[in-house]
């Protein structure tokens, strides 16, 4: 099988793309897989690190605000369709798939125009712009949430499968050794690019954890926020604490997730899927800057089911994150209850279902 995978922008689009590629490669070792992304996206590093080839298109995202840069983005998207056509004709894939976001639109649009079987995956309850524009043109739209159908045209061929996860999400990819003396672990991250308000709240929490020598806390700041976070981390004297670790990005998320007692995260669909797959107690802080406020809806659904704690961003300054985490660290019973409840939301067969449909579509 020859397959093109298009993704880009943030980890929420790149992680499922890599998971699908790994699933195909694991089941069909002779498969040839080419990634297509954007010129400046972090996919260029992550995809290459995973051992796959990647080609870049000159595309950029569209702002939610009315802006002249949106005209440039639309112009580039149109030109990128032509570039994508040439890539597809040269590689001659059996199928082209994408995982949403602006970076995948030109490639999937080109595949549809050329009559190459193609599919797109939407992980959120509220479909993004690219998926909405592509839904009626591709052969299949894979969905994580049934509710996402409401945002798509009736002519779209949809299949609810869940979110594809790295194939070692449940195994954890090997045991993580905690620093000497640490018995409990807090894992926190605010997205692949960073979340400023969440990072500030985590700094306050880490100051409280300075005196908890048996608690190891690993925090991923996001690439954009790393330098500023590290400067404040150092100014507060936290670099002297061996139980506190700061990273720009976590490359071995399944391994660290499996070791965590408490997870602090945004409420994006991929993060929730990873938390559910690992059955971890979590504190969710939904981003208020997303389409349709879908992260709050995700977090509220879990909180109502007793499967996570919900802290809105406007409550971070009040110390609500620190209170929630310390409460969970102090009670194994609370952690077990949340972990058990969130585990019920896992879709362990997502990769298998998508692989089956990839093979079905490719035969066309």
C-alpha cells in the first residue's frame, strides 16, 4: 500500500496522523508512507523524528478575526492545491488521509479532484473549517464524537471510530523511573505550542510542590512559552528542586501518562482520549479560544460523569488548580474514582476500525 498522510499545525493534528501511519506500517510493513504538511509547522520535526519522509506546502492558518492576512492564506491554499496535485501524481498513492487543520486541506482537495480515495479525521465535537469544507468531497469523514455529524453536510459519508492513538498508549512504552524519593507524579501540559495562563498557574502549583519531596512534577510548557517559563521558574528558585522538571514538549507522552497519578491538561479531544486510554485522574482546563467552545463542552461532559475535575481558565488566578491537584494528591480514593470513570470513555478499537476502512477505501 502507498499512502499520503497530511497534517500540521499543532500536536492535536500531528499525533493522530502519526498514530495512523504507525498502525498501517505495523500491519503492513512494506507500506510506503509520505507525509505532507506546512513549511513552518512542528510536523516537520515530529514526522522526521518518527522516521517518515515529509513534503511541505506553502500554507498558513486562517485567523478567526477579519484580517487581510486571511486573503493571503486563501490565495496560498489555492496555489497549494496545484502543488499537492503534482505530489500526488508523482507518488501515486492508493489513498490520501488527513487529520484536520489548514495544512491538510490542499492535499485532500487535490486528491478528491484527481479521483484518488481520500478520508479526513475529525477529533472534536465541533468540526473545524477544513473538515467542513472537505466533508462532502472526500470519500469518508472519520469522527471521534457522534455529535460532530451535526456540523457536517448530510451528504458526507461519516463513520464514528474514536480517536487514533499511538500504538503504545495503553502499554506506556516502558516504565518511567521517578527521581529518588518520589512516589507520586503530576504530569501537566497545555498544548504543543503552549498556554500562558495555564503555565502561570502551574508555576504557582510547583512552588507549593517545592516542599513535597515525594511528588515528581513534569510540565511541558509548549514551544512558544518555554523560554519565558524557564526564566520565571529560575527566578523563583525552582531549578534547585530535583522533583520538578520543565520541558518544551513531551515526545514520550504514553510513557509519562502511564506513570502519572494526576494529569493537568487542556480539554482537546486528543488529550482527553490519551487520558481515557491510560485511565488517569485528571484536572481539565479548557481553552476559551477555540471554535464553538468545544473544549469546555468536552470537559463538562467528563466532569458531569465524575470522570475529571473541571477548572475554567478564569478561576486559575484564584488558585483553583493548586487546590484541585493537592486534593487529589492527598486522596488515593479520589484518584481511583476519577481514573475508573474516565476509562469508560476510552475507544481502544479506534486504530483497528480506521485501518479496516483505509484498506476498504484503498481498494477503490
